[in-house]
C-alpha cells in the first residue's frame, strides 16, 4: 500500500521556464518567465522561503534543501532537518550577479581570475569562495561559498523569492545525495519546516559542484588556486581558465587539490579520500564529514584494466573470489544479494555477471565518468531499497580513472566505502577505509 506524502510535491518541469539574459552582461540581472502551472509552483515555493521555511528544489547537480541565506532561523531549519553538523558550512545560491554583489563587501572587486571563471562556468556546477562582509569570530571560516546553479527552476525560484538561498543536498546528513524528487520525498517527507518539494525531474550532472578557493590568485604569479571539493567540473576545466588568465596577467599560478599540488594529466588512482584535521573548521562542504553512505556495505573494486597492480599485492585477486569471500560474512540465512554498479561492457561486469552462490544485480554507470556521475547516487539509492527484501545486502562499485569527472566520482565512492549508514567526521575512525577497496585482476 502506498502511503500518502505529507510534504507537497509540486510538479514544475524545467521546460516551463524561459530565461532572457540581461544586457550588456548576460548574468547581471536576467529575467525568468514561467508557464502558468510552473509559475504557481514557484510562487508557492518562494512564499515558503520568504516565510522562513525550507524548500527542496532541483539544481543541475543534485536536489538542494534551500532556506533564506540571511535568515539565521531559516538556515537553522536546514541543519535540523538534515541532522547536519553545525560546523559544516552551506553553499549560497544566487540567480544574478546583482544578487551576488549584495553578498560581498562594498569595496570588493572580482579578480580577473574570478571574472574569467564566472564568464566560463556560471551558471554551472562551480562554487567560488568570496570574502564574508560580516565574518564570524575565528576560527570560523571568513569566507562564503557562492554559486549560480545551471537549472532554470532553481534560478527562477531564487529570482522569484528575490533572496539568496543556502542549500546543501536535500537528504539526511551522510546519505547519498538525491538526484530525483522521489529520493527527497523518501528521505525527508513530513520533516518539520519543509514547505514543499519542487519536482523538476532528474538532475543532469549528478554530483555536487566543484568548490574553488581562488582568493589566493595573484597577478604576476606567486599565488595559488585550491580546488577544495572536486565536483561537476573537472580540475582540468579549472586549470584551463587559470592558465589562460596567467597568460594575460603574467606568472604561473599553483593549482592545488585539497591543498596539495595537482598531479597534471590525472590518471588512475586508488588513494583514499583525504582525511583533514577533524577539529578544523571546514570552509566548504565535503572537507570534514563522511557522506554518501547507503544503509548497506559498499565495496570499491579497482580493475587491473585501469589501475596498476599495487606494489604490496603479492597474489592475483580474481573478482569472483573476492565476492564469494565477502558473501560468506554477509548473509548466513539465505543467498546473499549483491548490486554491481559497473561501466558499460567492462571486463569486470562480465567477470561478475554470474557468481555461483550469489544473487548479482547489475546496474550500468554508463560508458564513462560523466555518465557515472549522473548515475552513481541514483544507483546507490535504488540498489539499497531502504534495506528491504527488495534491496541488496551489499553494493560493489567499479572504480575509474580520476581524469575529468572521475576524480569527483572516485572521491564520492571513497566516502561511501563501508556503507551501513555510517556517518560522522573523517579522520576519527568513521571515514573511508582501505578495507573496502580491492584491486582485482580482470
């Protein structure tokens, strides 16, 4: 029997929104028009935001749980609904450069690097760190992460409400991020303070935005650009703009990822997700706390076709043998059910299509990292099926090269390894573990 939802879900297809760029700058103050049905949904959602309630809405990355950024009580509801640690900051979403300027110090001017990044990737899955005009007391971060989402419904909602919207992913803290309205309803339906869910269909990118601290860029060189969270834009995309700006303004900027020099050219990696100081105040989401954890164990398989054999590996590990070994400790009362998130026609998927003594459900991530980003969270949530008999007992994810969006995909899988609904800070024993990773010969 289907249980009626308590939180209104308002259909609002993105095709019902028309965007007219502003002149002379297309992003300065665009106009957002909507069909009557979508306009009604946007008006209802905007009224919730102005009244201090939260709204779940789609972006191009994942669904967000939004609240008025300048209303502390409204922002507090986001933390309460999600069960999110209070020191895990929220990203602010804007619908125009005019709205962005209202959030910045009066004497602050965008650097040539930020102007170039905004021109290239806004609206889009890029969050930039800006100075906070009224920063909290140290050691709290002195910056705000701000982005302009590339989704007509999100932009129209923010413009209709005429206020900046702070929005993390619309799910319980630590869970896989929602890429469909049904994911949000399943996790947050009936939450106190959640006004409505705007259903704009599936998200296109599928992983959160890339977060960049470019405040250390310097004309003439000697500065640094730090990618704090790989996401819907590859580090290569950021580096291309940095190099173009450097060529105009002189010097060469250091490009960092998690504060460490970026390894140019990418390539396959099996390195664990970085584990920063758990006592440090994070300046952006994803730096301190575990995320993306289904309610069942998750294992990462690193196929030999992509990953070089580890130096410490003294024996050849056949994938079906690993699965059978995991199966022996998974279920004793019946045949264990496994889900495999794999790349299209990969040798690993063929090797695990039929494993004796194991019920294996295969679900494709598509042909590459871009399609994997779109399918990853939906695949994790669909396979777990809330721990019911319809779901699996464990999930295996096939690893990929960290080129392009592969870095974001691998980081998110890395934080999901272990699964079982474990949440908490990285680095205190609850973060990603090497124990759930297996290099396999295929």
